C-alpha cells in the first residue's frame, strides 16, 4: 500500500550546497542551499530567492563557488543557512570559514570545505534561476585517493532530508554504475 | 593544498532518478538520470537528451514520475540506465519493474521503488530542460515511521558518484537542519 502526501518539495538526495560569493566591496559571504543540481554538461542551476545577499552578489560579480557541505562541518553549514549577511556583518568569522580567491572566477573558495565548483554566471534564466558554468573543480588533497582522484569516502558529503529536516552522511558504496545492470541484459 | 581538475560535471550528492513514462501506446518505460533536482517550490528540473524514449514520452503525455533508486534495486536502476526502450522492447520486464498508473498524472508508478514524485510537464524551458510540477508524492508504507512520515533510514536512497562511477548509499544522520547552526549565533 502507498500513502499519498500531495504536493511536496521532496527529493532524495538533496545536496547541501554552500554557495560562496563576494559582495560589491569584495567581502566574502556564504549561504546554504538545497535546491539546485546539474543543469547541463558543465552547468549548475540554483534556485535562490531574490532577497538573499548571495543572489545580489552573484549578479554583481557574475561568479560564485559551490562547495559541498561535509560531515565535519555540519554546524558551520547549518549556521550559514539560518543567518543572513544582510543583518550579520561577521557571518563568515562566526561560521569559522576562511577563504581564498578562486584563480578562475571572482568568488571565494572556502578553505574548510574540501571540494568546490568555481562557476561563472551564465544567466538568470526565464524562471529566475541562476545558471552557472563550472570553469574549474578544485579539491583539497585530503580527499584524494592514491590515483589523485576524488574519493567520496574521504569527502563525506552530506545530504539534506526535507522531511525530517536532518542532515545525512553519504555512506558505503553499493554498486558500480554502467556495469551492474549488464547482468540483466 | 588543492588540486585543479578543470571543467568537470561533478556534484555531490547526485541523485539516481528513475523517470517513469508511458509511450503513445500506453506502454510503460523507465530510465536512469542523474542530472536533475528541485527547480522551484513543487517543481523539478530534468536534463535529458532529445534522443531518449523518455523525452519523447514526456512530450507526448505531458507527465512523468520520478522515483528514487534505492539500495535494494541497484542492479535494476543501473539496467534502465544502460539499455534503451528505443531498441529493447521488453525493457521493463527485463528490469523486473512492475507499474500501476498514477491516480494524478498519465504516467506509471514503479511498484518496486518506494517513493515517487508524480509530475505534470510544465514546459520544456529555454534551454531544453524538462520542468515538471510535483502534483503528488506517494510513498510505500514500508518506508514510513510510526508517525506516518518518510524515514530516510528505511528509504535507503542511493546517490551516483560521477568520479568513480559508483552508487553510494545514504547513511547515518549527522545533524539537525535549521537547528545545529544556532550554537554559533
């Protein structure tokens, strides 16, 4: 038996995106967003309300970074989602986030988060969503395996659960893509 | 130290979406897609190539379902991603997927996958992406907790790892959203 819940904005997994931007004075900011994903090859989409400082910053600078919140920074990631730089001057300091400027775009990379997409604003699309081109992916060496590739078991990215309002850690590998299904062919 | 990887379509977590549709004869189909997410309140976005049977079906019927692949159906989920209904007549039978028609939209719900979004096509947007309105969320009772809500620990949704080409299970709860961050205020 199935139960109907009606219209709900539920999705599994939802990401925990920490969007990094500079304001008009070059001051770094970050916010937590769950509504976003891949829009096309090398492109991301973000659904952000107009009122966010981040939305204004993206339009001013034409750039942003997307870091993925990890299990080691749940408190910090949640903090930047519940406090706005519109009314908290020292938001980044209170979050404990330190930044360096991206080499590729006019946006800050958050040192504490080990994986970031460095994005140029392509446009605000017909529905008001932010479309960005991924011009570089940068990863801290701490999450790389011996081959120099990203190891998701080291990254420990988290997901947002929209029903229980919790954060969930990505866990163990359960299969191989483009491979396991071949046994049914 | 950080390592630069250049332009990559990497994202954590990426979902494993099983998109269910009917063709012009009412025959059910399903495909696996990782490029999609929440587009707005009650709306999803899917980035699907034109050539997919699913893309054609969505345009014909104006409807689709999005089920979330779970750890119990990794093989089946992978299979519908590597085989096309364009050249495999009995794709759903080989996948072992059985369907019932949604009560709300002209699209099939896959019985074996316990959580589905039932969506009406809103439009194909300016960039060719599918935008759907979630008109109902239906969940099998097996993934509900005692309060009748979805329990992500029972759902066991999986994520696609675009770097290692593996599937990863969502694991343990690591925090409370809109709450844990308050300790930094």
